[in-house]
């Protein structure tokens, strides 16, 4: 029997999903001019997709899977994927499915703080067996479909549609683009054109498009070094550019495209200088904190998150809970961004206005789509007070206790 959710010590109403809800209220008030809103599943898909933030993958083979999911949620993870594909050995497939189903049923029967919880099956054939083994209501939000291509797209979308009907609940799809047809230049445009068509026909089902950077690099025998970002690997960067060009447009044909995974989280001998400047940390009396970030390879992650957004991507796949804070700290809208966005959206006739910060020009028509996406981020991640930097957010997010197991 499903138990009734009760308010927790944050004072949130049952069923509320909100970024940074694991921080103390005094910290929220100190950091944010406009606090994050509760994530509403009835928001437009684009805003819900932006709200995913860091999507943390966890192997379905974890024996304490339900408890791991609850613990990560308590630590600030909003979006999570139970992985039945790359993280599971072939001989563990049946056991992994059983554990995934058991965890989903456990969470549905004993709900804590709600979250956006997905399953990544190894194949489309696994979707219906998983769904038929679940009770209703369910904690499942949708499915992440690996190796998504024009050859299996229709079957995958049909399977999730049937799953939704079985559970009497709208389930989202997040396709992962990592197939050879997308990667290889001679087939890329035709494949992406076909995918744009099929995804557009199922727009009410598609939450976001994800990028499988590890598989993309694998086609060329490449594994990017931790001193580099994915944008330094030219063949991978070309694939990302093609995906954004076809599927990440700001018109009605586009979808939110999420940032690829960052693979590293341990000490190592460095070939290049760390990517984090000293000044922001020195100004915040956080020099030692910077050293900690560098020692955990977080400087590369922070740079890649910044480049993700510069290249039209939002959020990120992560495989380590320590990476979540970095993604979310850089997802919060700064005071400057917010007021630039408001200035741009205040005018409808075009033209150019000086930023209220007096450090740039805001062109009302070309910058309008950017401003709309900033407002989506502001709803999900809040707006920081003037003078609050990502260092302040990272420091606050690191202090409540960042579990790493």
C-alpha cells in the first residue's frame, strides 16, 4: 500500500520538487534574490527539461538502490537515471531489472522527497516487462533510450506510449544520440533530419535530447583526457554542433539538448595548469576550496559546463554525486543575467539598449530567445543576489555534506 507523503523539515508541501531544497532557509535567503520555484510537471516541456540540471546515473545492480536514490535526493539531486545499459554486465541483466523494479516499487510505497526518476533500458524490449511489474501509482518519470536512431525510434516511442497507457501516467522519453549514423559525417545530416521528423511527431512525449559523448569518442578510439573538455575533441565537437543545429533550435522545431557526461573525479598528475582562475576564490576567501576543486578534477568540469551553455546545451549527465553541485551552481541565474533578460523581454519593437550593468549592449530581437531561456532557468534554479558568485553557491552546496559513495 502506498503511504501518504508528509511535509519534511524544509517545510515543503508534499509532492514538491525544488532545487536547493536541502539548504537551510537562511542560506537560501542570503544567496537568492528570487528563490527557485517548485518544479511543476505541467510546465512546458522546455522548462521542465531545463530544470533537470545534473542528471545522475546509478547502476541498477546496486543492492541498496532505493536507499541510494533517497540519499541522493536528500543531497540535492533532482533528476536521476537507473541504468540498465552500460553500467550493467551482460550476465547481470536479469538481476538488474529485478532490482530496478524493486527500487521503483519501494520508492512508490515509501515516498520521500519526490524527484524526476528515469530508467535507461538496455533495449526497447525491456520497457514493457519493467512497466508491467510496477504498481500504480509509480515513481517512474520516463525512459532514457540509448543508441536512439531512425531505425529504432518509432519502436521506442511506441513502447513508451504503451507503457504510459499501462501505468495511466504520462511518461517522458529522453533519447540518447550516440549511433554511428549520427557520428559519421557522411550520414549525419540525413540521420538528424529523420530524427527531427520523428521526434517532432511525438513532441508531447520528448522531454530532452541527450548526447552520448563516450560512445561518440569510442568510434574514433578516443578518450578525452581530464585536462581537456569535449569541445577540445574536434570530431566530438562537430557531432555536438550538428545535433544542436538540427535539434536544438529556438523555434518550434527544437528541443532542449543536454550536456554530455564528465568522466573524471579523482586526483592525478596534471600536464596543464588548472582551468580555475584564482581571483574569484581569493575574493571569497575560498583559496583552499579552489585547491580542493582542482584536486578532484572539478576545474575541468566547471569549464565544460560553461562551454556547454555557450554551445546551446543545458544541464548535464553526471556519474558522480560530487558533480551535481557544480552543475547546479552554474545553472542558477545571476543578478546580471536576470536583469538583462528582463530588459530584453520588456521591448517588442526591437532596437538596442545598454545593459543596466553598463557593460554590454542588449539587442532586443536577436537576444530574445536567449532571454526566454534565462527565464526558464530562473524559474528552476532561482536568481542570485547582486554580488553572489558561483563560488558562493558551490561553497554552500559543498557544506551540507556531499556524499560520494
